[in-house]
């Protein structure tokens, strides 16, 4: 490639850099500072060294929240990704019904998070909710407010309802970009439905699928609003995920030090996972380019 | 650019870094003439700066400046290492820093403070990353 290299172009990035410094870097630095100090308010800080980090690393409460968070993200990905692919494969490829499906699928994505939480909060209630009342009428003992398993099932159902469309739409876009010639060649070779999926559709979808997995992982790992509105982290602590616990700690108890120390570790985990995904994605792109 | 101009750029960057370092130490809070390492640098300031954290960010900043200058002088060429992925010099810095954070946390969880041995381990790890990744 004979592109001209002009390093002065980097100056064009300067405005964004200033903006990011203001909105992200300075707050992040403040969090780092808070993680090493103790405070009782009024900007009076007392050095605590590595104390908060040691506390948080040994904290049962945080281990619990982290475990639940990992479990939640794993379940979400295990359901939404295969389901999204399955839906995308079975969507009409063109015509009226294809547009109809696209609009229908996009609807849940347009609903604000807290509204989704409220919808399911009412939907699942045994006294007035359609789902809760129907289940109770069928004789199923369902109550998400005092049974941890029911709470988990409701939150997972809510997230699947809210976000599977995203995976499906991304996969659908990936599928649409496959030229017909591939399918014709497969038909000539009398390839089975499975081998068409395995050797044509899946490799061609790999790029968008990775983006979908990354987005879903990040969102589910940072989920706050929906479970907060639906269960408030209960019953007990059974649906208290990382961000819910962090907010409780930082805003509810005003324990800024431990909350800052823990959010830094939370941030590092997210940074690591994002880096892995990004690297895999770019490496795949390069291999495809060859 | 010629060798002398590069020397000038290095000298300017080093002088800039030294001035900032000097300012940081001048702004450091003191008690009976000695530097009070753990006192807030700005009493009543909402960002709660202390000298150790300021020095941490100062080091990161200096690394970024150094790697920027190096990248301009010796353009980065990606290479494939033990991780089987293409990495440039900047990528290796990122991997070193991120890995060091996890090494320090693991050390803290396993053996507790102080983190001096962990820091040595991080430097070894960073050297290994720059050599083989």
C-alpha cells in the first residue's frame, strides 16, 4: 500500500482527547485516588494505602457478587447467542415479512432499561401481573419477590426478551452479506443444511457474532437498571450483581474507599476481556484479508 | 530528521518530564521539612491527590510520551510472538501494564502488602513481554 504517512494528522485527535480527559480520565484518576484514601465527607481524606484493596480481595460479599455476575453473563450468552443465530437463520430473507420481522425485532431494543424493568416487574406479579397470575392459576408456585430461583429466571427471561434481538439483527446482517454463489456451490455439492451452516454461514458470521458476543458480555457484566427495578438485588442478596452492590456501597453506605478499590478491579476485568475480544476480532479480520 | 535534532527532542522531553517532577515534589505537603507522603496534596481538594498516586500517573504519562517519541522515530512494525497474535511496541506496553495490574492484585490477595516483590515480578514480566510477545 502506498498511503502517505503524515503524523501531523494526529493533531486532529486532540479535541477528542481533551473531551475524553474531561469525561473519563479525570474521573478515573479520582477513583484511583479514592481507592487509597478513607473519607468521612467534606473532602477530608485519610491515607489508607492498600487497605481497601486487601479488604475487597478478601470480602465474601464481593466474591458473592462477582460469582453471581459471572454466572449471569455466562447464562445470558449461552442462551442469547444460539437463540439469536437460530432466529436470524429463520427470518424471511426479503419482501414485506422481512421488514416486518426487522421492525418487530427492533422494538424491545428501543425500550428504556428502567421501563423494561417496570414492565417485567408488573408482568411477573402474582396479584396483578399476567405472567405471575397465569402461573399461579396453573398451580405453579411462582413468586420472584421471595424465591431466589424465580427471581433469577425472571431476570434471565427479561434479559433474553430485551437483548436477543440485538444478536439476531447482527447475525441477520451478517447472513445477508453472504453472496448467493456460496449457496449455489453448496447445493451443487449436495451439502446438508448443517454443513452449509457450519462451513458457509458460521465463518461468514464470525465477525459480527464476535461483536454481538462482546456487546452482550459487556452489557450483561455491567447490568444495573433492570435487576435494580425488578428485584432491587433481592430476595436477600441473590440477584445483587456487581454494579448494584457497588452503588449500594458507594452511594448508599458512602463507603467511597472500598467502592473505588472494587470498581478499579471491576474495571480491570472488563478491560482485560475487551482487549481479548478486540485482539481476537482484529486477528480474525487480518486472516480473512489474506 | 538528523541525529542532532532527535537529541534535541529527547533533551526537551526529558527536561519537560524533569520540570513536572520538580513541580510535583514542590507541591508535595511537608511536615517539619520532610515530605509527608500520605497527606493530601491539596487540603480540602475533591480529587484527593497524594504524592504516591501522582507519581504513579506521572510514570504512566512519561511512558506514553516516551513511546510516542519512539514510535515517531522508529515506526512500529507488528510481529508475531508466543501469543500467536501480531503486536506492536505499544501493544506490548499495554499488555505489560494490564498484566502488571493483575500480578499486583494476585500478590496482594496471596501474600498481602508490601508490594515491592510484586513490583520486581512485574518488571520481569514486562521484560518478558517485550522480548517474547
